[in-house]
C-alpha cells in the first residue's frame, strides 16, 4: 500500500502543470504566488514563536509554584 501511495505523485504531474507555471511566469503572476506562500509561511513561524514563548512562560510559572 505504501509503495502504491508513493507512486501517485509522479502520475499526478502532467504537461498542463508545466504550461500553467510557464503562463504564470510569463504574466508575472508567479511572484504573487510566491509572495502569498512566503506570507503564509512567515505567519506560521511568528505564530509558533509566540506559542513557544507562552509555553516557556507557563513552564517557568509551574516550576516556581513547586
């Protein structure tokens, strides 16, 4: 089952995907796509850093109570 699932992504790629990427590059829209992906990634990183700080603060408070 695992081998079957690992071969699925190779079958999913076709020449239409490449043509779409070329069209995005030609029209300059690829930069918008990259910017949106980077913005989402940056948001996730900031969120995780904030959560980490809150967890560390709570851990310190728990250690002080003991």
